[in-house]
C-alpha cells in the first residue's frame, strides 16, 4: 500500500493546487442541478408554487419529456408587478422571513430557490396577472435576472410559467435524460399523486399538441371519486379506508387517514402515495413497514396500493433535510410507523376474513367424515370416497367447513340422528361475518373497566418488549413455540398464551364483536349431553343417560333465560328454539375448533354465577378464552409418533391405550395399512393450527398482549438459550 503511493507521488510530483473563489454563476448552476435533478423535479416545484398560490385549477403541458418544454398554468393569486425583478433571484420568497418561521411553515416552498435554479439551467418565461389588473405581464429570465422589462400582455387569471430547453447548458445531464424515455410518465405519475390528495383542485397533464390529457381530475369532495377518476375503477373498487389518531403527547401526536388496497388488488409494484402535512414525500421506513404487513397478512396478494395522508404538528416535521424536500424526518418516527402498521394490519385482517368467509365453498357432508379420538369405535372406512383436497396452507380451514363442522356433525350424529335428518346441512356450517355494532355505550360498565385494569396491572413490564419484538421461528412440539428476541431463544406455551390473549381480547372487544354465523344452529341441549358424556368415566355405559338429560335440560333453560345478556355482550346467540347460532369473532381471521363447543356450552351453563356482574363477565370471558385457545387438534399429529394412530384396524385405537405402546417391533407401516383420509384430515388440522399460530396468534400477541406476571415464572414463557453463548460453544468445538 505505502509503496504504491510512493510510486504514484514520484510519477506525478505536484504543488498543492491553488484555492480560488468559484464564479457565482457556476455556484448557482451547481446548486440548480441539485434542486432540479430531472424534468419531473421542475414540474413538482412549479405545481407546488401553484398550490401555494391557492389555485383551483392547474394544467401542465410537456414536450419531449420536459426537456423541450414544461408549461404550468394556474388560476392562483398571481405575482405582483413590483416583485417581478427579483422573482427569480436566489433566496427570494414570499413565504418565509425569519428562520423560526420554518418551524411552523405550511406552504410547500420556503427557500426561494426553485425559480432561480430553473433560470440557471433553462429559459424561463413568466406570464402573470393579479386580481383587479386590466392586463398581465410577461417577462423572461436568465441566470436569476430579468432579460428585459416586463411586457404588458393579455392574460387570464393566475400565472403561467414556461421552462424551455432544460439543461441546455449541462450537456452530460441532458444526454443521460435524452436516453431515458420515462420522464413523461414520471411527470404524469406525479400529477396523479397530487390529484388524489388535493381533491379540491382540478389537475391536468398532457403532452404538447395532444388532444387528450393523460391525467385529468375535476375538483370533488370525495377522495375515492378522485382516486377513481385518476387511477381507474378497478383500483378504487379494491380500496379500503384506514384511519388512525394519536393525541398522547408522551408518545406521538398525529392523525392519519388513507386508502389501502385489499386482496383483490393486483400489481407488481407497490404504489405508495404519501403526504405528510400536505407535502408529497417519501418515507422509506414506513413504506417498508407496510410492505411487510401486506406480505405477512395477505401472503398471496400482490404489492399494495396505498394512499396515506399524515398530519403532524408542523414543529414535529423537519422539512429541510433534503434539497428537493422529498424525504422528511419526523419526531417519534418509530412510534408513528408502528401505530400505522398495526392499524393497517388489523384492517387487512378483518377484510381478509370477510373474504375468506365469502370464498368458502362448503363441501357436502359426506366429505366431512371425521372420527375423533372420542368415538374411536366408529369405523372410519365409511369415509372412503371422501375427497379431502389439499389446500394451500394459507388458505386453510380456519373456518373451513371440512374441519370444525365435520366434527360437530359427528358428535351430533351420535346423539341426535333425528335432528340431523331434519337438518342435514348442519355440517355445512357456513360462516359469515356480520358487522355488529352495539348501539349501547358500554364503556361505562365499571366491571369491564376493572377487569381490563387488572390485566394492565398484572402485566409484566420487562417482557412487554420481548413479546412486541420477538420473531416466531417454529413449533418445538405440540404446545411450545420457539421464538427469538435479539440474541435469545425462548420457548412459549401457545395454549396458555392464546387462552390468555383471547380472554384479554374478549374484554377489550366487549359488546363490540363481529359475529361468526352458523348457518345451521346447533342444539344447546344436545351439546351439553355430549359434554357430560365426555366427562363420564365410562362413556359406553348408559346408566347416567337419564341424569345427563335432566342436567342438560336445566342448563339449556338457564341459558335461554340469559340469552339476551350473552347475545348483547358476547355475541353468543341462542335462538328461541334453544339452538346456538352465533359466536363472536375474538381475533380476526380465526375461528375456534368446533370440537370444543360442547365443553364451552357446558361451562356456560355450569360455571357462571349470573348474579354478580363482574364475576359473571370474567368467567364467560375465560370460558371463551379456553374455547378459542389454540389447543392441539384432537386428532394426533400424523407427523411423528402420532402416525400410529392412523393404522387400520389396530386394536389400540379401540382400547384407547397410549400410542407409545406401539414400538419398533412393528416396523414400518405399509401404505395400505394407513387410513389416508384421516391422515389428510389430521394434517390439515395441524397445518391450519400452525398457520394460525404464526399468522394470527403471534402478530396479535405483538399488537395486543399484556403478558401476566405469572406467565413469566410458570413456564409459559421461558428463555432457553442465548445465541451468543451458543456461538461461543460452537467456536470451541
Ligand atoms: P419558494 O416557493 O420557495 O418561495 P420559488 O422560487 O419557488 O420559491 O418561488 C419564489 C416566489 O415566487 C414564491 O415565494 C412566490 O411568491 C412566487 N411564485 C412562484 N410561482 C408562483 C405562482 N404560480 N403563483 C404565484 N406566485 C408564485
Ligand atoms: Mg416554490
């Protein structure tokens, strides 16, 4: 290295170069090159000036991608005659006088540099008229100064600025731009963006000589109308409104509203139109964050279309960090991004859920044949001929008729054939989401507030950050998930976590649930009989049947009496015939395992003390939590030891003996020894559960969960390793 340098110095012996002052015109041209990087940057500055001049109509004409001509005409307040001589000097502006004003600047321009810059790299002609004048003036500029006295001329209201031969004196830049064909489309794209934000202004953009404008919008009151007219019907149709508001000065103060695409929208590239305090800007961090949300929530969907307008106190935005004011920096940027991210995420989830429900095709009941571990003596071969299709994991069940309905069906079939014959479509539990807002204000229920306050009080402060920022790695076994946070690995009990999360969410959504509608209601009494039978030590015997019937009847009557309450507050609907017909949506995109309905209904009937309000709500919420928790499916996991369960005609299945009794002596099972339909069904159930754990449970935990103190010590959430230590160990090996 040193030698090389010496050689070079020997070859080129040199005196230190002399420092001299650059000519002002050179300085200005360099600066101009920064502000006006391409034709589109000139258009942006000019349109912003027109907006600052309170125009209601702005029209742009472009020739040769802007290199020959850019002409922006507006109907704004115009420029005073006496200001024309200094209009295009550097640092002349009507918008800012003291530096402190920058803090609260509302106009888009403030540096007084744009017009000046243009005169250093192009020929600029301004025609303008102010209110009350009989005629306007036209004047041309070069290198910051007027080329001649303003000439009186006829003019319509406002200002027209013409930029000709852009970069005529910067041949390198001109050459690179000449080779690129897409400058006009960049300009049209820019105008489209302005048009959907400033909806009270009409915009147009056309090529010089063209009869039709490529962008044209009329002033409107409706944002979605503006988007429709600029981006087209199909884009507008697949958009959803999003909003967020934060008024808490200790975290962030902002207001966001926008439109985001749903899963119907198809595009190869993200379109992100972002305005912060009415300035069109880029915010790479936010864009990235939203792309991630889309990829995680709508795995198969295309890149999104996002229009977003964020309003912050002006003093929270530093607009002066970039020469073209394109990137801005915000106070509390991370907090704001996180909040927006979570709003978008839950919006997507709820929309996707509606879609999932709509798209569902309900299989005829024959294909829902199902044998649960409880009714092991039923011959599973009756399910032959059923066609369990392979569904891509992300589309799997959740509410799929193949699974939950099938199980419920079998339970009911065992006990109430008569009912089923009257109601053969019971298996086809078609779910649908119905927006159900309770008109009654429930925030004043102190019992609920107290229960929520208890959650907050019991929250483990140290674990909050871990839960918020952990990454899901996979399932270690049927119950524990492996998580990573920083360099630490954790094991988390998903059953406990989901149970508690559901409980917390029930309280938070109290009286404001969307509903899962069962197309065929399930008879409460029979569900309770089933649950009681499950609890019996000997399910085969009939000696308790009569007693069970009685208990079930009593519980059913009790629940019917309380139907109004559980309907109103929990969206659990029991109709007048004693059938369960609706359940609440606790986490968007998730429906519970219907195998657990009987147990849940029994718990409602048995365990709730209806007299004491707080206790009553707490127990119902906990029962829902237990019902909706992500328990391992009842069918054993066929990957691994559980496969033994699916062996045809093996006696252990009937005796219910432990699965591990089947040892290596049995060797490998041959293909036709395996109950394939059942295996497929079990695989679906397990894959679906894992999907839910990854895509519903953990994202929701990150957003909503308050980890109770107890879970930090009871083995629900344990740190198992630190990667640093592991690496150190590996290094030694
Ligand atoms: P800035 O916008 O930062 O003030 P510019 O160089 O873009 O600087 O413009 C200089 C001044 O020219 C503005 O402050 C404004 O007073 C005036 N101006 C420019 N364009 C227009 C327009 N279309 N209508 C009215 N006034 C304009
Ligand atoms: Mg300006």
